[in-house]
């Protein structure tokens, strides 16, 4: 019975995949499920595990009829502007189904057994090319579940480096936090803590600090009084010079509320690099979505401020990136790049598991291996072949495909920002001065509020209640604000501008 079921499943999966393909290539106007669909889905959830299976037919019908209508269309609709969700390119969707069907585990590099780990390494190189980084220094890192995990990994490597450096500067030879533990190393080096210095860091840096024993309270804003997005370099140097502290500097390359950049020139990155070198600090970049502005190359006047915003990122020690946002591949996929592969090995090595290193010695046919097993430079020991959708999508659309996609997203964001700027009832944030300056600085995120407090208080809810588009509610300068993040490959300037301005106008009119 069980076997029959599995065989049948395999046959029907072939059909099912084509249906899935069709389902996700068309979207319905609503971006959120209606209340009835949600209620029906909730009522259909079983209270207990059935002893006997309900069968493949029943289970798949249940998912399609009860669950799917209760999903939002966050990746499918071009008008879902919440968070930074991205979409899924057709090539990525295809590859993701292959990943599930063949279920390759990439963590141990078994050269004679599967090409999967080689493909991951290759995909990482393609990403390094896409971001215009030098392969000689940057073709190191790993695929992660997303930018949060990438930030954990970047800060973990930073922690390793800064504590060893602090110890060395005191004449001690301490090998590794990964080996000896945070407490022994801190004590030996005479340090009282590690701090992460940033400007409006993404909340995941706090989470990373919590996980890594640095502490959320030690992630600190070192921003200028007149601009919360930029470093106060004088204060930064004072903090770096603090005795008994080791520091990681984290650059918000794409601040999540505004989409704006923490630096605006190669020279600023050089200054940060020089400060980090002087004080033995690690320079980490949170480039989840911002780093992708490097695709807008060669520089043009139209995108000059964006190009400048991610200039000099090659001077960093580690860069955290998302793939499930602007690369438009399915969750869960991010990557972390680092110029110092040895640090990741110090932290993540899966020591003393002989059965897992079989492929590295002997098992690989005696060939010299240049690709480290991901098992030793990332968090998991077994994991999904999550690079295949990235690989397939990059090859399908190329540098220019991704560039065109991003240009459309930025242009649409700027059209909306300009419209809001001119509108008597709305403000664009942060207050930018001139219309030209605003448009120049706008990436693919538009932050705005209503001038009137009553309209503003319920603005995100009023917009989302239309179900024609979705915005994230946030706050800026102590007032509620809304955020439009354009990250779907389906974005189309004229069509989406008409829809967005129609919704925003109707919400403003209703409040009159
Ligand atoms: C989204 C985001 C993260 C976290 O990424 P996840 O993919 O949600 O783990 C980190 N930093 C920035 C700037 C982000 O936009």
C-alpha cells in the first residue's frame, strides 16, 4: 500500500509540476487572501495526526483547495510592495522544482558522486561577477538561508578575527574563538566585550549579535546628528579606540526603511577601511538588497547616486547578501562573501568527523580539491541545493537581464516618489529638499507618510484593505510611515505607476 502510494505520487508529481507552473504564471488581482478563504483554511487544519494516511489525492487536493487560496500573492503579484520580497523568475521556479525532485545534499564535496557542490561554487563565482568583485579575492563564501544567516556568518568571522587580532596586539598567540570559546579568548586578551558599530542597522544584526554572544545591546548606532543614515566618523574613531573592546563596523549598504546607503563614495569606504585597519576592526557590509545596485554599471547620470552608494564595497572583509530578494529566486536563499576564507573555517569547521571528509582525501580519486566542502565554512551539515535556482536564473537572463529588471524597479520607484512629492497630502521621507535630489537618491524603496495625522495613522491599513497593492507599515522620526519596496521581476513602470497612484489617490480622497 505504502509503496503503491509513493509510485503513484511520483507519476502524479510530473503532472502536478506543470499545473504549479501555470498557477504561478498568472496572478489574480488581490494581493491578500480574503477573510473567507483564511477562515476556511484555518477550519480545515487537522487537530491531530491521522493514524492512516488520507492518501495522496486527498492531501494534494486539500493543499490546492484549502491552503493555496489562503496564501498571499507576495512573490506572485507585481504589486505586493511589503518588506523586500522579490519574486521568482520562471528559470528559478523551474530549477527549484528540480532541486526538490533530486534532493542533492551539497555539504560534503563528493567529486565523483554529484556535480552539485561544483555548481554551487560556480554560482558563487557568477554572483561575484554580477557584483563586480574580483574573483581572486572574493570567490569565497557560501549560500545561506538569507541575509540574516549571512549576517550571522559575517559577524561570526568578524568576531573570530577581531578577538585574535586584539590578542596578537597584546603579544598573545590565541588561535581561535571557534576552538577555545568566546570566554577563554576574551579573558586571555583582557577584553570586556565586542561591539558592532553601524548606522540604522537591520534588526537581523541585533539577532546575529545575540546568537554570537556579542549581545544585542552592543549593536550601536554611530550616526551623525543631522543624518541617521551616515556615520559620524569622529565618534566612530572614539568608539574604535575604546580600550578593552573589540569592534566590528557594519555598513548598511541599503538601509531597510529608506533604501538609502550609509556611504556615498569610494573615499568614504577608504576612510572606514583605514580606521578598521588602525584599530584591528572587521569591516562587514550588510548588502542584502543594496549591493545589487552594483549591477547598474557602467555608471550613468541617471543612477549616479546609487552607483556611488555601493562604491568601494570591495574594501570590506565580508558582505552579506540576499538572493531571495532582488535576484528573484525562491526562499530560502542568500549568500555571504568574504575575502578571508580561513576565518569561516575557524568558526564553522565540522571537526573530527572522518566519515564526512572521505571525499576530501582519497575518495575524490586523489585529485587536488580547490573547492572546500561547504560543511566546513557554513552553518549546516546537510542542506538543500539552494544555489541551483540562482545558477539557472543568472544563466537564463545574464547580467543585462538583471540590470534591466533593476532599472525598471528603480524607475518605477522614482515615478512614485515624484508623484508623492507633488501631492498635497503626502510627504516623501526622509525629507530630501528638492525634487531632483529626492529622485536622484531613490533606489527601489519609497518611504512616505500622509501629512494629516488621522489619515496617516491608518494609512498602511487603508492601502492594504484595497488588496490592489500591499505596503509595509513602519515608522520614521516618531510618526507612522509606509514603505513601498519594488523588487519583483514583473514590475512594469507605466502599468504599475497607474495602479499605485490610483490607490494612493483614492485613499487620500476618502479621508477628505
Ligand atoms: C532583508 C534584510 C535582511 C535580512 O534578510 P532575510 O532574508 O530576511 O534573512 C538583512 N539586512 C537587510 C538590509 C535586509 O534588507
